């Protein structure tokens, strides 16, 4: 019989799982490292094959290394702490299905949001690098699709979400999903990445496995890489002038595009929902979540979240600069 009191059990769990404060500090640290990398990359401007090598090293140093060092220094069982658990084939296939059909929904959301932003100026875009050969495509799969999916899931769903579970299951899913979306530092992608971030948290919690979110994340990324590769091939063989952005598309063509993607988005959402319901049913009873600590006073929770709140404020300021630049672009040097 387990005679441990609830506070004693929470304290024991705290020794083998991240804390909310640690998750918040890691989030702020990763943001600062990303800002430092932005300054460095603008100076050295990596290109060609060096770009992929540079991005690989940067991702490991800025996203993967901080949580790994934290877990190692505190001698936590990394597999247990971050939910490094096996996932069933059926769960993995449903995650792939959700990512595939969910991409159609994401495209439609991005199209509507871009049209809205276009009313105020030219929305900033974070485009993938040009993928011109088979070797570039393979490198992009590894560096742009695979490594980020694993490292970002390790940081967010494995470390930050686990720490925030002291605040409760729902709070941890929502907080982590919001922080995930903000860290992409892109005003143009917030509406689509926000629900995706929350969904990844839910899938990881529901399957009690980091691999559920990682498989979805990887599938989503590899679709983006494949589209970039194929569109590059098409544009090289069939170049089209004057269609670089939505402002150059004739109104009638634009309306047809919105309607077409609206239909695709609705169909995709229905199929996505079917996969999600199936995933929910087959993962019944798998959840292992750290009980919420009833003794956490609001003031204590605020202190534990303060580094993440500070990071969110910095990000919102950066996003505000993006909006200002979009409305009043600086003259080209």
C-alpha cells in the first residue's frame, strides 16, 4: 500500500520530471539563443550545402542542447521525464493521417490570414531555401523536416509541457501550444501554428508518447519540403511572371483560388476529424500526467511563469515590428 501523502508524491514526481520554472527558463533561453543566431546568420549568410550544415548545428545548440543539459544535470530519467515511450502502429498511422489532411486546413487558414494582412501591406514570409537537386531534397528532409520535429518536440512537449502539468492537464496543453506558436516569430503563420501547437500537445499527452507529436510534426514538415521542391521544379520548367504574391493575382482568379481551397479545406477537416476521433478512441486509458499541485498559489505560479511571460513580451514586440515593417516598409539600401 502506498502511504505517501499527496505533497510527498508531488515532491517525488518533481525529482524525475521538469518543473514549471525550468520550462519557463528554458523557453526564455532558447528565444535568446535564436535571436543571437539571427544576428550571426545575417552576418555570415550561409548558403548552398553549408546552409544545411549550419542549420543542423544551430538547431542542436539552440533547441536540443538546453533541455538535454537541464535533464542531465538534474539526473532525471530522460526517457521517463519526456515521455520517450513506444507508440503503436495504429496511433502512428493516425498521426500521419491527421498531419496529411490537416495540411489542407493549414493552407486554407494561411490563405485567409494572408489576404487579411494584405489589406495593410505585404505580409512577411519565412520561405524555405531553394531545393534544386536530389541531394538538397534529402538534406532538407533531414535538417528542415526531421531534426526540428524531434528537437522541438523534445523541448516543448517533452520538457516544457511536462513541467506545466503541475498547473493541470488543460493548462499545460494550452500554455505550451501558445508558447510553441509564438516562438516561430512569424506574424504570418500564427493562426495556423497556434492550433497545431495545441494539437501536438494533446496528441503527446493522449498517447503518453513524445513520438505522437514528433510523427505529426515530421509529416507536416516533410509535406512543406516536398511542396517547395516540386514547386521549384515546376517554376524552373514553366516560369510564370508577375505571380510572386497575392497582390499580383487577378481578383477573379483570387476568388476562385479561395473557393477551391475552401472546398479542399472543408474536406480535409472532415477527414482530419475522423483520424482524430479514431486516435482519441484507441488511446483511451494510456495517459500518465503529473497531478496538479493544489498548493500552488497564484503568486507562485506567476513567478514560475515569469521567464516565459518575459519571453512572450519580447516576441510580441518583435511581431509588432513585423507589422510596422509590413505597413511602412523601410526603403531598400
